[in-house]
C-alpha cells in the first residue's frame, strides 16, 4: 500500500487495541445475549471487515477494517475454544482448549509461508479475496454447526460503560506508545502524553473495578500472587519468543532475504508450532504444570545462545533447527499456563473467567509488543556502537580497507570508466558491507540478551518448582480437588 512506517504502525495499533480490549466484554456479552448471537455477530464482523478490504479504499478504510478485524479476532479466539471443547468428550475438553490456542499460533508462520504465492507482482487483491472466502466458509460453518444454547442472565451494569471506555483508552494508548516508540524513537514529545493517557486510563479502570460489587475485572483476585505470577510468566514467554519475530526476521531482512526466499523456513516454523501444540496436549499433567514451562524456557535459552554464531554468510537453513525449537517451545509453554489459569478461575467462580481471559489476552498482546519494542531499542543502541567501532577502523592507514577498495574498484571498472566514480562507488559498497556487518553483530547481541534473560527466567521458575517438589506440594491441589467434587456431583 506504499505506507510509511508510522502509517503501518497505526494499522498495528488499530488491530491490537481492539483485539486486546474486546476480551473484557466477551464473557458478559455471551452471558446476557447468548452464545449464538455472539457467534453470528463475530463472524459477520469478520466478513464485513474482509469485504471492505477487497475494495482497497485507501489508508483510512484499512485502519477501520483492521480495527473491526481485531474485534472479530478476539471473538474468534474464544469461539475456537468453544467449538473444540464442545466437540470433544468432557474428559478431553481441557485438551481442546490447548489445541485451539496452538492452532491459532500455527496461523502466523503459515500466513508468512503462503503470502509470496498471494502477493505476486505486489498485487494484494488475491490475499484479500482469500481472506473474504475463508470468512464466508467460516460463517457458513457456524450456521451449520450450532453451539448448544447457554444460560442467559442480565449481567451488564451502567458502570461497565465508563470502566470499559477507560480500559480501552488506556490499552490503546499503551499499544500506540509501544508500536510508535520503536518507529519514531522514545524521546518523541507526544509519546509522553500517550503514555500519560495509558496510565490515567488503566488507573481509572482499576479504580472503578476495585470498588464494585460485581466487577468486570476482579482486581483482588487478579492481584493475588498466583495470578500475578501466571500473567508475568505468560507475558515473559511472549517477550522471549520475540527473539523469533524480531531477531531472526530482522536478521534475514538485514542480510537481504525476502519472503520469497523464506517460504521453507516459515513452513518449518508452522510444523514446529503444530508439533509443540500436540506434544503439549500429550504431556499435559494437571499435577505438574510448571515442568513444561521450565522445559520451554530452557529450550529458548539454548536456541538463543546457539544463534549467536550468525554472520553475514548465514543462510535461512542455518537457523532451521534453532528457530523451530523456539516456535515449538512457545506453544508448548502456553498450554500449561492457560490451563492453570482456567482451573483457578473455574474454582473461584464463573465470574472470574472474564477476568482471567482479559488479563491473559492483555499480557500476550502487550508482552509481544513490549518484547519487540524493547529488543528494537536494544538493537538500535548496539548497532550504533558497532557502527562507531567500524568507523574507527575504516581509516586511510588500514591495509585491509585499502585492499578491499582496490578489489571493489576493479569489479566496478568493468561497467564504469570514470576513476573518480569508481572510487566513490567502491567506497559506498564498502560502507554498505560495514553497515550490514554491524547490523548482524547487533542481532547477535539481541540473541545473547534473550539467552541471558531466558536463563534468569529459568532459574526464577525452577526454584519454587523445586521447593514444591521437595515438599511434595501441588500448588493446584485445592483447586483440582474442588473440580473433582464438582464433576462427581454432576455425574450423579
């Protein structure tokens, strides 16, 4: 669409802000208006957004379509979980929840893998047609495969409106700060006002919710040690996985690779993500949900340290194994984290589910964006350092530089006869090579940082896990016993 980076950033803000915010309303909408109406409006929203994009009406229309897509995507994430849990036996419904989360994650590398075939000659119309066709098929599917009617109850209150508006203003401002901060840089004056709006909006929402009898977000429960730890762990894993979305992708971009040359790479990531989803289900043990998380963090640390060896001659196939391991670990950890949160929410009461869904969705969205923003800032600073170091060595007395200039001049002389222009072109070529080398070194620093942070996170999770194992204590023992009693009463 020939957009500037800032314009592209606002499209990301439009999608992620509505996606993160709608999770706060979903549970109440489903309870008051019923799951069928909720499903139909979610699907109609997606069809409408995709239809709008097919007409390619310009930047403003694209912003609106992406915002609608975020609303629909938030509903579809919950919808996929409902269908999996209803389509499986009661004993396998938790596995259905994990499977729905995993398949959503598979879609990201899969979309990258198939996009070159859809974007031939830069024509995006094929992609929009495919999106619209898939949304129509999905709309037909939800009409043919209806979910059972749920129990409906009046649950919305007047205070929900100001609380949600403050929440949406705060989340949108926070996402705008994280996205545009790494594009425009963090000292841009208006970003300070955006951050202030985020603090006031989220603070006002928390103040309202903390003093309500029937809050949308149960602040006391969310601020408990177990739930805070769960949210931090989920967000932390998402930050660590930014090694892939920012680190490896940025490295390939710096080395000159485009999507056409990375199709096999993204298919491998999609396969690894799916494998992580399936193995997470097979290894899911409610009595020990921290072990898979420990394993996943350890895998990320090892893979990140292994990627430090990259250089200007690195090819995509050199990172197949390490990046596949990270893709595998990202999904392998999410299942146990999500299951622990749902068990705690179900035990506390149905009204707590919306609180968990909202905080989990927010931690994933903001965690991913914060990870990319933080790594981008770190990479920029390290790039400047490496460029300064390179500039200090590129002097007239450097014999290697002189030899490189002569070699470049000889090659350029085959197509250019003017000696002065030859020298200028050779100097520009050497400068580009030095910049590329500095960029690769900066990405190596990013990989080292991720490996170090993952190692610290591994120790932070390992210590309480070992303490519980030594004492023979299961942190979810009371919750699991309560659910067993409920299951026994339902069976009777």
